[in-house]
C-alpha cells in the first residue's frame, strides 16, 4: 500500500458512509470498521517494509499543487513519523471498534471519526508544512462537533467551548509562526525537505529565530497541553465520547510535538538553545503540577486527563534537551503514550457505560464482575506508572538519560517526583476501582465479550511488543534523530567555540 492509499482510505470510507442512506445503521458501522481495519493493516505493512538504518525519507510521493507559492502534496516517512503513523492507525481502528454501540446519528458520527483518522494520518505523513497544518485542523474540527453532540456530563458545553477556544487560539498562533517562517526563510516554500537544505546553507538570523520560535512553542505547545496552557485537556476528555478521547489524547495531541520536533530543533538551533531552560521549567509544570492534580482526582476521566498531561511533560523535557537520545525518547513516548491513552480511555469508557459512573467514590470491587476489562485496566495503569515491559518505560527512561547532561536537577525531579506521584495515583485507582466490596446496584452490564475485546487486545499487544522489543522503534528513529539533533549540537558547539575565542581575544 502506498502512502496516498493509506491516507485516502479513511476519507474514502467517510464518503461511502455519506452515500449510504441514513436508516442503514449496520452498514455504516460495517463500512467504518472495515475501513479502519484496512488502514491499520496498511500502516503495519508500511512499518514492516521500512528500511532501518536509513536517515532519509522513504515511500516518498510528490505532486505540485500551487507551484508559484511553493506548496506541494509531499508525503514521506522517516524515523520521526513511521511509528506515529502506525500508532495513529491502530488507535483509529480501536476507536472505531469501541463506537459500535453509537445509537444517536451514527452516520454522522462515523463520518466525523473517519475524518479524524484521515486528518491525523495526513498530518503525520505530510512533509509540506502547509498540508500538515491543514490536515491537523481537518482532524480537530470533528473533535469539537463530536464533543458537542455526543459528549457527556453536565459540563459538556463548557468543556466543548473551552477546548475549542484554546485549540483554535493555539492553532492560529502556530500558523502565524509558520507564516513568518515562510516569509523570513526566503525559500518560497514550506516543504520540510527543501527548507532543511535551504536553511542549512542560509540559516535564519538570530533575530528571526527568536521571533518565530516562541510563536511555534506557544501555539503548538498549547495544542499539546504545555503548562500553563493545559487546563482545557482534562475537562475536555471527561466530556468527550470514548472514541473522541481516544483519538485526541492518543493521536492528535502528538501533532503539536511532532511539528516542534520537525521544525524547532533543525530550523531554530540558536533560539532553541536560548529557550531550552524555560521550556524545561514548563515541562516540570506538566510533570509535577499535573501529576499532583491527578493525585487529587476522584473522577477517572479527570485522573487520566491530568496523567496524560504529566506524561507530555517528559516529552517537552526531551525536546528541551534535544540530543539524539532525548529526541529518540520523545518519539518513543509519543508512540507509547498514544497507545496507552487510547487503551485507558477506551477501558474506562466501557466501565462507565456498564456502571453509569466514573466516580471512584461510587465504584469498587469491579474486578470480579469485569475480569477482562479490569485486568486490562490494571496493565494499562501499570504501564502508566512506567513499569518495565511496556513501551512507556523505555521512552521515559530514554528521555531521562538524554536530559541528564543538560538538566540533571529536572531529571531527578521528574524521576522521583513525577514517577512516584504517578505510581501513587495509578495504584490507588486500581485499589479503589477494582478491589474491595462491590457497590450494590453499581453494575448495569457485564464484561466485554470476545469481539469487544479486540481493540483493547490490539493496543495492549502493541504496548507490550514495543516494550519488550524497543529496538523495532529505536532502529528506525535513531538515524533521523541523529540528523535532526545534530543541527543544534553543531550550533551549540560553534557558539561555545566563538565565545571561547572572543574571551581569549579579550584577555
């Protein structure tokens, strides 16, 4: 399967659902399920066919779109996005599976869900930053609609308004940064491959870098939930339907980090050196503050939402360190957390539907009634604690090693503060939710049947596979990470050497 076929499959499925009359609900569900399954299988085949040890783009496709403006349809995968494409397709399949019981306007729901899947894949596959931004926005619009129409809870409207406001403002600020990059570079293009070659020969001035990078960090950082612009995330996931929470927390939230990895480090090396420490400080806000907030939550969705933000802090810490090990760790966490967030929200969604509540004070003893879902949730929460054997452990440990040289104090704080706090609230949730006496009248339906276990098994299998065999990702990531991180390393070396020469001359 080519990259274009992979990208167009979800959109083709959405079109088929649109063409089928509204009273054929089973057909809508079947089309969505088959489409997402084909997409996942295609992504697996591309991941398996990816050549390790190669730093350049593979499976590239290009077609001119607006040549005068330098915009083109340019797709490709390298170590930075091949794992993310696989993760997005697996999460999309799982999100479609858990949506089988949607009763109200299922046709519209599946059209929006398939558009989200296609948009997220387009964002990760596009090498032209214009199309990357376009596909990200195309995936975000269904998020707002799905929360407003199929959302849950009394605060649904407020949460929808808040997430729409934050993400729209963040996207506009990020777009202004990309527009300045387009105007200041002189390359007359936003094609990443062309820009990388152009800026290697004609780097941006320090003034231009310090003007553009803060906009990108603020804009795309807000899309990820960078502290203190994070307050939209947890309430939004609590109000969103399960599939939407799985797709946004697991996939779409990674697009902002992906843009920063692609653009910030190789294109703005001097400014990244300047902003590294402030970014690391904000990352500690995610790790420690959001972890502490999660510790205080009694609602499962709010706990998972704040836990997700805490994990993003490790990504920003690795981004601030920006070395080969740090960048590799960031990509590992993005893949692992995408799988984990989707698994956790999907499982909690099943329990919430079965019990009618996500309040830990009203639940307990559910492991006996839900042996499969409860067991899978234990494994998911242990993965969130950073237990070895899951992909999350490998990613977070790699980031800590990568950031040690630049930020040893922050690494200690993240390791002892973030991981311990995370372990406390995850283990406490396991105790309160699954053990102890069963609350009378709390269970309305039973455990997941054989077919409903499929999406959870797929996500759990991927987490364990990449946890016990991290080389399958690392071998693909490292060559690209060396090229991207090498730009900043070389700049930092040159800066230090220039400072030393200047100091010596002064003496």
